[in-house]
């Protein structure tokens, strides 16, 4: 019986102890939850909210930025290939590099085409070669502007073959000034790799015109005879005219023509696709329609051949 009496006396104290411990735990949990709420509040501070801006450059390095760049590249026309680096990861300076640069700078219309070119170079080349390509690109862009400024002072545009034949001295002066500009702004290595073959053809035309001008006296009747003699070989004269046109054309004009060609090519591909989707039409008839479309869209054989090479 004494034991039972002790149990009855001690039971309330044990009960009160359990209740006190439980109450303490509940109070601790409540205080911790309030403290945690206060610590997470700075996450919505103005300093953090100011960074929630979406636009070019803001998402660089993030998954979002990579996604945006990828979407842009997927909708961009396919650039020419041929960019290479040597065994030491240095840039190989060749005609392919010039074709890629001109493809972006002269044939594409978007205002950010230079930035897209930079990304293409970075993606296509190892870091040492990319650094060299980026430097060449900067020099080339400066050269393009200086070239057009110098050319504008020569007043060589819009002349027919006969007029240029009689103004050979101005053409020779232009060639000398342009070559010096290339060496100063691009360097001998780049100038040789990019322009050696074109310079040789240009020199041959100028030498031939200069020799013809030196051999003939300046009288009007003899100039007419010389002009008549040239017209007997129309194909050769046309080839010489094309070289003169190319070597005396501004980058601004090249950009206008290049972007127009890109639009024409896109239209040609779309129309060709519609022709190929025609039902009940033979393969021969489809090919004939596409050939007629090719001739109608591109005025020169060189443009047509390029379209054939690029078409899928």
C-alpha cells in the first residue's frame, strides 16, 4: 500500500514535467519559424529585383543566354566553311576566312551581324586562333571604311569600259593607293592570302590597257579604231570589264548587292520548294521549272552557279 501511495503522489509531477517539455518544444519551433521568415526577407530586396532584367548581355553565361544565342544561330543562314587552325592552334589565314567575314558583314542584313560573326568565330576556332581572327576582323572593318573613303575621292564608279580604257592613269593611281592601304591596315600576310590572285588579274588588265593607250596616239579617229578593235572580242572585253568593276567597287555597294542576293536566294529556295511539292508533275517538268526560276532570279551565270552550289 505505501508503494501505491507514493505512485499517486509522484504521478502529477511527472505529468507536469512532460507538459513543460512539450510546451518548450512548441515555443522553440515557433521562434525558429519567425526567425527563418525574417532571414529570407532580403531575397525580395530592391537590389536583387534590379537584376531581373532580360535583354542582350544580361543573361550571358546562364542557360537562358545560351538558349537565346542558340535560337538566333538556328535562324541564321549557313556560313561558308573552311576556317582552320594549325597544329599550334594558330589561325590559318586563307581565302575561306575572308569568305566567312564577307558573308556576315556584306551579305546579312541584321544590325548585329558583327556580333553574330564574333560568336561564329569563337565557336569555330580554338582560343588562340579566335584571338587572331578577332584582331584581323577589327583591322578589316577599319580597312573597309578607309577603302570606301579613298575610292570616293577617285570618282571611278559608273564608267564604261571605253572610258576606263582612256583613264588608265587614274586606275593605276587607285591600285597603288589601295595596295598601300592594304599593307598598312591589314599587313602583308593577310593581303597576300586574300588578294594575291585578284591583284594579279587586275594588274594584267591594267598593263594591257596601259600598253594599248601608249601605243595609240590620242587622236579621236584612232581612239575609235582601238575601241572598234576591242569590240571584236566581246567575251574578252566583258571579262576585263568585270575585273575592273570588281576592283573599283565600294564595300557599301558590295553590301547592298550581297544582301539583295541573300534575299533572292531565300526567295528562290522557297519557290523551288513549292515546285517540288507539286503533285502530278514529273521530275523532268519540276527540274525545268526550277531551271527557269534560276535564270529569272539570278542575272549572271556566276550567281546561278553559286545558287546551285548552296541549294540543298
